[in-house]
């Protein structure tokens, strides 16, 4: 069982330290945390290997390998390689958007949001590089055009699913975080449940109620007792865990501050939305570390990439379900040109967008070159 009292004590100590700092007392030394930024946590050669072996575009995989294996590359070199990869991804999307499912389109929309944020920071990071700035501007313009066409195509090809998740297709739905998440080993479950905590149908129902595209005449932020219970259940593995974090992220972006209202469990009374996200994030980190240590087993590469994106950037999502054997039920998954999967492509490009934004944010914050 997960030690809920230990979690409660952890957050109680955190609040006590904050109060102590406010009153001028020196707080005790905090536990060391694992920073989950996409550069220091994972070598891109790892990601490149995943992309290559998961039937992603060979060209994209090679470019990612160059980016992440180049530990001593300058900031300008790394950004240049990222731009090249993203430009090739945009070309691929332009050719394949008619066959890309909703997951794939959302992935490119997240990429678009990340690149726009990176572009906003460019004058503060590398103002003299007019060539790169021009390339990024062209990339944003191209993505805007393709995404608009892809969304119209989705309305025609999958109208029901489109209506259910229409809000997340808009660029204004997604918010780029201003600071990078951290994970804490103290919040890791001693063990995960043997099977998923909920299925695709229930997950979709909870998400659409929160988004306002389900019942109740379009009213958002509807949280039922059953949705609250499953989305706060501890010990959930794999895609259930991913959906739990996604649920709280959707709530935040939709402006829903009532997810935990009505919580009757005394042991959970003091836990906040942020606390739950910290717990889920920390356990995703544990899963990905174990995945890496186990040599990247093929059946778990998709969830590794998904965890990485959600945890690092608070953006990437997955709206599909699972079976009790922990294998993905890709209800609307599509195989694109050269065997690329629509969902995996979406995860890959949005993660690359996260890398771009990370490099620009880090450079803007520290004012020193990255190596």
C-alpha cells in the first residue's frame, strides 16, 4: 500500500518550511530532487534510439541522435539541429495531415505552441542570429497553415471524436510552463497495481465532462465522484497514471479549480491539485528510469515517450485506452507513410518542440551558453 501518511507528512513539512522562511527562520535542508528537464535527465541518443526503433522517420531519428549525442555542442549548434528536425517534421506533416488522427494533430499543435514561445524568447537569447529567427518564423507560419487544414479534415473524418476533444485542438488551450517540473523520490509508490485502474471509455467520459464537451449542455468543470476517485487513485500504472496527470492538467488549463471539492477521505484532506501532479510526475519518472535500465523493451516505448513529454512540459497527452495486459488499445491510431504511427509521431515532434523551448528558456534565464 502507498503510505498516504508519509505523503501527507511530506507536504506538511513543505508548508512548514515555507512558513518558516516567511517568518525569517532558516528552513531545514530539503530533499534532493530529480530535475526532469529534457536535457539533463535523458540523453537524446536514448530518445533517438526510441524514435528509430518505433518506426519513426529515419531522417528525424538521425537528427535527434545528432542533437542529443552532442553533449559538447554549443547553444547555436543544438538549436540549429533542432530546427532542421522540426522543419523535416513539418514537411512530413504537410504530406500526411489528411491521414493523421486527432492525437497526431494535437501533437503538432503543441509543437506550434512551444516553437512560438521559443521564438518569443529569441531576442533575449540570440538576437544576432537573423537566419535562425527567419527559419523559426517560417516554421510557425507553415505549422499554422497545415494545422488549420488538418483540423478541418478531422471535422469531416471523425466528427464525434472531434466534438469531444475540440477544445484541445486550439493553440489557445495550451499553456507553456514557465518553470520545469521536478520529481521527488519520497512520493514514489512502493509498487504499482497489476492492471490498469480504468478503461478508455471511462477516461474519455471524465475528460469530456471536464472539458465541457460531454453532457450538461456544454458546461465545463463537471467532476463526478467516480471521476474524482479514479483520477486520484494511487498505484495506477502505465496509461492510467498518464491519464491521471493529464486530467489534472486539463483541469488547470480549462480553469477548473473544483476537482478536489467534495473529497471526503480524511487522509487526502490537505492534498492540492499540485500535490497530485507532483505524485504522478514522480512516479512517471520512476517508470522511465526503470524503462531505461531495462534496455527499452519494445512493448513499452510508447508510454516512455508519453511520460517524458507530459512530465517534462506539462503538455503532451494521450486520449486512447489500454487493456489489462498493459498493451495499448489504439482505437483511432493510424499508420502513416513508411510505417510511422500517428500518435508516436505526435509525441516525438511535441517533445522536440519542448527541447527547443527548454534551450531558449535556459539561455534566457542564465545568460550563459549551454554545453
